[in-house]
């Protein structure tokens, strides 16, 4: 049976979802009753979509819902045409879906429309009941204030150095031609954002060193391997490319290596980011929330060049998250060089 806006509103959901759903619709997206919204979901995520739909209905705005399995078989080869057509007449879109392997192309088709039309888009990939009751309950106005303070500092930085007790020791040289953005949970037409939000990101000029992934890896590998504290993945990076990776979990090692060698730029550092969601106190094994955990995460593959200005592209994008960071920002050179530490052992030294 095809789900409609009316039938979605009849689906039961826990009352605990209401604060997170209200935050998404009113605080993060700030939807006006005159704006049209496209809500995209799937069968597994229907209760969360129902909570979001109830908030849209309460807001009084026109909206349409699309359940992916009603329109195409999974995993998706392409985003269904009906979804893309509806987005062409919407000002806001919400994507609350459990993704499957090799569906990135379909999501990029969706975000291409978001970018072209400058829509406010909430990307809730692999949203779960746990996240609705955890990261989505953060004070996003506070997260936004901290994110802005971090953004002001990193935009001046020419180099960022980071270490962890687990063995991470990386240096990222910034490219002055590439832009920094914040996706703090307060979503604007400038850049669509994940919910829950909380990060500042760019595409780096060049990254070198060792990155120990003792948090989580992204995309479909996250659901397969979960938390990596007991079997961390160590990645050696030189001139922005993966040189090697190693883990006691050899299947993780093999899957990660295969993923990051899908195309010519899949092994290239495309994103360098600082998580700023101080409402998130631990990693939970879900990249949607875990990449917002205070610290550094990097991603190999697509650099979101339409925003950052990086002139290359990849058909893949996979985040890796570490824990317990020390972060130093360097600006200037020679006697004019200034170094500022903004995080110690995973705690920001900047007040929100």
C-alpha cells in the first residue's frame, strides 16, 4: 500500500520522538507555513517520518511524502523521478532514510537539485530512534554559537595539527582557495546539512600523517562494523592519499580498502572537519551522529566541490571518526606565526 501524507499521519510513534522532530522542523529548518516541503523516507524509518510529518502538519505548510520502496527497488540505482520532480517545486526537503550499499549516486542526484535550487535540506541518513532521543535533542542554537567561533578561527588557519592518545598524528595544510562551512544544525540555503548537525568542514589542501579510526567508519560500513574501539583502523596518509590501512579486523580492512579504491579519487582526502555538537557525549556506532562528536573526522572521496571549491570529484565519500583529540591551529608564518590550541583530550577550549 502506497503511503500518503494522510496515512503517514496515522502511523504511531513514541512521544520521545516529538522534541527531536520539532527541533528539526522549527529550530533547524525554520519552515514557514507558506513553504512547500518534500519528505523522503523508507519503510524502516516510517515512525520517525510520521513524527516529522506531524510537525509539518502542525506547522501548516504544504508537504508531500515519498516512501522509496513505493517507487523503486532497493538498493536504488537512481533517485525516483517522482521525488526529484516534487523537489523542483519545494523550498525545503527532508531525507530520513536507512541507506543501502551503493546508493550514493541516487543521493547525489537529490543533492544536485538542492544545490541548484538553494533549498534548505535536512539530510537524516540512517536516522534511528536512539538519535531522535539523543543528538536531535541538542541545543542547536548553542551548537551554532560554538560552530561559529570554531569557523572564525579555522578560516584564518593555514595549518591544523591533531593528535590522539590512540596514535593519530596528522597535519592538514589548508588551501586558501577552498571554503570552510559550518553545518551546525541551523540549516540555510548556503549549505544543506545533516541532522543532527554540528561540524565545520572544508576540503583540505594536503593531509599527511597517521589517522587512527577508533570511533567509526561511514556509509554502509558503519552499520556492518559499528564501534571500532577494540579493532581500530589505522590509515597512513601521504600527499592527501591513502598509502595503507591496517586493522586486526581483516574484513573491515579489506572492505575499507575496496571502498576507497572505487574510482581514481576515492582514496583522496576530500573533507577535513571538526565536530562541534557538544550535546553528543559519546559515539554510538552511527555515522550520522558520530561525525558530529567533538573532535576531527576526515572523509575520503567527494570533496563537495560545489561548496568548498575543490575542482575534483569522486563517486564515493566515506567518513572516518577518531576520539580524544588535541587540536592546534596555526596561522601566519615565520616570526608572525600564531599557534592556538582549541581542543585538549576531546574537550573544546572555546566557550559556547
